[in-house]
C-alpha cells in the first residue's frame, strides 16, 4: 500500500559527473532510503518520470540518471561496456548515499536491472536492496535482430541522403511500442514521444546499435547471482517479449530470500505500462527496507506512531 508523505518534492534536472562521465540527472530531495534508478538499453532517465512523480508526492529521496552512451550522457569508451557502467553506478551510489551515509535502494529495468544485480554482487553491503525489473543478462529473445530486420529502420539507416528527424522518430517510436509493451492502452503517449526524442539523429541510432553489438557478448556471462546477498525484489511483466519472465526462476533459486512480483498483462517496461502498480510496489519495498535497517526500539516507535493512520 502506498503511504502518503508530508511534502511534494520538486524534481530537479541537472548535470552531474560520475566516474568521469558527464550525465543528465533527475533528482528528488526527500527522506527515506535514497533510490537510484537505472534505465534500460537505448532508453533514458525519462522512463522513470511517472514513478518519480509518485515518489515526489510521498517525499521520497530519489535519483534517475542517463547511463553512459544513452540519453544526454557522455559516450562510452571503446573498451568493454559493462565495467564502464559498473564504475558509473558505483560513483552514483556514493553521491546519493550522502553524509551521514545511508544505503540506497538500486532500481533498474532491463540493462539497468543487469547493472543493479552486478552492483549487488560486488558491493551489496553498501546497498539497502535491489529492485530489478526484467533484468538483462539472462536468457534473451532475439531483441537486436528484431530491430535490425525492421525494413523501415534499415532503409532509413542505409539512405545516403539526410533523413528528417520526424521520420526517424516515428520509426523508433513504432519499434519501441512493438517491443516494450504488451499493450499501449495504459501507456502515456508523452512517454513514447520522449523516448523517440532521444533518437532524432541517424548517427545516434547507429551508435545505439553499435553498443548492442559490443555488449551482447558481455551480457551472456554478466551476472554472479551466487554473490548477491542484499535484499532483492524482481518485478516482471508476464507478457514481456524481450526478456522472458521464466528467467526469474533462475534468480530466485540462486539468491536467498529473493522474491518475485509478476504483473499480469504487462510487457518489458512495467514502470511505464503499469506505473501506479509499479510505484506502489517500489514504495512498499522502500518502506520495508527502511524498517529492516532501523534499530529495534526505533522500529517499535514507528509502529506505534503509524498505528492510528488509515490508508
């Protein structure tokens, strides 16, 4: 159950540097365990705006970032990609933890979920927990081939003449809808438009495809699930076309105490297709983790204080 907070927090958009990569940040001040939000491949921090709006109404501290190579962030270097993302996220964790140090909750979708699980394996003691929504790094569908075989996109990328940005955005938006969602009935059209706005130049789309080619071999052996010891919640749509929900079984078997929230009728991006349910799950999980880390006396006091409230 979502619990009301005391103050609607304003969302700040600014530039920040993590591990040498300048990036765009969407940030909420507030209380509770700080939340770091990581988007998927070819996406951006904007995918979390609906969730951030809910967090803002509940006074929750949160930070969403553009990962290197995507959105408004600096380009990736020529070396292996996942270690670069690991370093970037590690620095973002240090930033959001603040002083005194407060362990953050790491939230990631798809590629962001993979990077979140990698952080949990390497520095789980620094995290309050992880919420991974359809994390990459497990059995994948033929995602890249579906994109590359698309005749409209192939034609646009092959044309020698300049391509109007509106034509490119329309092709990208169509693919996004086809691959990311089970249905667009509950999807805000503004989210689709914002996603496409990060694909206005043919060179940018080509760079995203190059990232996928470089990264796919890395993803095949990217997770060390037996090393994950921090709390872990999986969120998956049962109609995910890109990363099958049955992958959750492998994670649940490997990570003690992990659990799954399976969302019926939802595709690959639950934070967009089912934003209210996703935000409810996220806030409940954040409150649960906060209660776990309180000293017993403080937790008892909090329960007494909360007892008269109704929701």
